[in-house]
């Protein structure tokens, strides 16, 4: 993208007193004519660049024009580098590593001192996840529709989406966009998304509100839950919902109240605790769990 190239040219000029147009053309794999146009665009943006001819000629930032070469404090730069390394853990390319090299050149101490934090976004599905992210990024950049098969609690469906954003949230990767079938903005989990295709058809980007990733907005509470847990399950409640998510009941069990968006997720979550959990409300879901447990008892009794 052109804006990336312009930023890249500025980055190189900040790190070098002078560079040649052929060097920049080779670096960004474009023609010298394109580099000349880029120089004009940077000047129009208010940053004066000077081109000199001759054996020692080249492109440089005009004398007397000050740009803070650091732009960021060392702590801010460390945070950026840590985030970029995290993206590299799931990316199928080396572009983030290359960007890290650009940011940390001549300042390797900042790069090395950021190693006390490691963000690893990889998953068991990295082999399939990285290509999906790369394809969706391309579709977003080019405003192209994507189509895919989606697997959810409600069943399987074929979807066509206008993709706008790739989101990492709740320990998983999602794509956020306008679903042509539902005629609404939807969030799709990448691990449930298969047979992904970037279509030839382009779409006119919509004017959208800023993405609000609050769980109450994406997954509104449809079920208000009250459950009791054996004290030995305390560690898991704290891990998943925080230290203040429960109170101690008169019988010593942990009283938990929370909202759930999906009945299927609620049922599977309660069952995952085995006999350490008892759902009190909603009563109709308690009855469903009782029916499931009876069927499980029958199935295991026959073996």
C-alpha cells in the first residue's frame, strides 16, 4: 500500500542522512518514477525533502527541519516491539519481523530490553489460522467479499461477508464484518470458519461505528445464572471470572451469579465441573441438565 511505502521512506530517511532514489526503488520494489512521486507527496504533506544531483547526491530531509527521530519514549517503543513480536507468532509471513528491524535499528538496547514480556498469539491451529488471517487481510485491503462455511451451535451455514476488521479477543481470533445473509454486522470465530475464499467481487465500504468489543455488546446476556460450586472449584471461578465473582453461601459452597449469551455454552460450562457444580437458575435449564445427566448415566451404565 502506498501509505506504508511513504512511512517506510520516512523511516529510512530518519535513520540515514541521505539515500538515493535507486536504493529506495529497489528497497520497495517500485520504479524510480514512483519514488519521485512519493517524494513529492511527502513534501506536500509538509515534510521538506531535498534531492541533490552528482556523485554524492541523493534524497534527504532539509537542513533545519527537525523531526524527533525517537518520536516515542523507550518504554513506548518497547511496548510496540512486544506487540509486533506477538503478531509474528501467528503470522504466516516475516513482515512483522522486518518492521521490528526497522524500528529497532540503531537502538538494539531497546529491542533487547523488551524481552521481559513475551506475547505468544499462536494456537494449536496455527497451520490453518495464519493462512486465514493473511487471506482476510488481503480481502480487507482490497475491499473484496469473502465466503466461507461456518460451524456454530445453531448448525452449519454458508456465509458471504464484507470483512472490515480482524480481532483477537477472548483468547481467540475473529473476523468482524457485514454479513450479507443476516444483513447485519457479525463476529465470526476463525476456528469455526472453513473453506474460506476471497471473492473477485468488490464491495463499497460502509460507514461503520467504531468496533466495540465489550462482551455485553457482542454477546448480550440472555440467561441470568445462579449456581453453587464446591470450594475446590474456586481456582477455576477466579481464573475465568475474577476474585469477586462469588460469595460464600451458608453451606460453604460458592454462590456464583453471572449472565450468559448462549444456552449451549452455559450447559457445557456447568457440565464441565462434574459434581462440583449445581445450577440453581434458570430452572428450565437446570431441568435440561438433569435430563442430560440421566442420559449420560444410562449410556455409561450399559458399558
